[in-house]
């Protein structure tokens, strides 16, 4: 349930990927998905104090599920990227081009989020990688709990890369941690260059901004320098890459960034394993004393 617009998740539907695979799904989650839980709606006429309490409760519960997802991803050495944007930014085209290149290097999977249809997931499957689809119905974003359910029906890309293609919306997904390693905001040059100022929460939450469709710049009145300046005003630490998923211009820098992130995920996995091993040894020493 969205803390800003009051949308509910009662209509959420998760479609399994249709790739056959012969490995067992042994990735147990820290949170069980067979429990009943209520999602109270936040109505505009609710008293302000009550509304704030409900919003805090919703975000706190989401944070619990996100933490469970993140532990799973760290244990399995998975880089998880939450791709967010307005509708029509070119996320799916970008993903299709990306996974076609990287699937030969390490495991890759995609969870797509849309209000209706499984069209995007079908495009990703056609690119050669497993993909699941979350339909949010009237909801404007997936949440960490829904991602956990989707993972139960998708082969985990162990020591690889998982993309979450969020619903086209630059407002609500900014508030919802899905357990991802990083939010990547995709901005198309066919949109206004002042988008970072209009939707500051999203650009502040993102670690990387991709300025897409740069091949169209000669035909548009879009001030790139101003757009980049606006993004850095909102988030001085944001990294920015310019590319065209359609022509391939700038894609190498994006792919290299992903490769570096995947190596960092493996390092986090190793560190986690070493920590767990040290703790187990300490327990054995204590029990033997």
C-alpha cells in the first residue's frame, strides 16, 4: 500500500517466468509468505496524526521485508538494481539490450513491474533470460513483500545480476526499499530537463542516473548541461551516464558499471561468509571451553 496515494496491493498479481530449469528452488526467505496481513488504506479524510501513523507502519513493515530480501541477495552474491523512471523512458529496451550482452558472462534475471500485462517480461524472455512479472493493478509500485513472492517463482541469478524494472512512476517508488543494492533512475531526453527538480525524492534516492535516448538530441530542445546540473543539485553524489539503448552509444560505460557492481556483490558475499565462519568458530571454541 502506498503511503502517498493510498493505493492498495489487493490486486497484485505475480506471473511466473516460463523458462524451464532443472535446479531446485532452495532459496528460503527470512520472511514467510503464507501469512495473512492487513493493508489499511490511507484515506485523504483521515486525521493527520492517524494518517502519519499508518504511513510509518506501512514503511516500517516494508523495511522488514526489504531487509530479508537484502540478506538473501548478499548471501547469494547478487547485484540487485531497481530501475525507476517515468513511463516511456526506454527502460525495457535498455534492459533487453543489456541482458543480451551480459547473459554470457554471469547469471541474469529480471522482475518486471507494471499495472497490467506481462508484455515487458515477454520481451525480456525473448532476449534470453528468465523474467517474472508483477502486476500491481491500481497500485503504483511493487513493494518488498511482493518482490519476495516473485523470487519464489524465479531462478535466482546466484553470483549474478537481478534487475527490478519498476512501474513507470517517479513518485511512490522512491519511498519503497525493495532490498536492492542501488536505485537507477532512467531519464529520457524526450522528457523535460527539469525532471530532477520536479521529482527530487527519486533522484535523491538513486545512486545512478542514466540519460537515455541521446541519439534524439539533435532533434530536440533539451539542455543536457542544465539537466545534469539539476540532478546534482538534488543529489551531489549521483553518478550520471549518457547513452542510447537504441543505437548502443554509451552502452559500454553502463555495462562496465554493471560488471564492477557484480564484482562488488561477490566481495560482499565473501565477506559475509567469512563473518559467518568466524562466528561459527567462536561458538565452537566457547562450547569446548
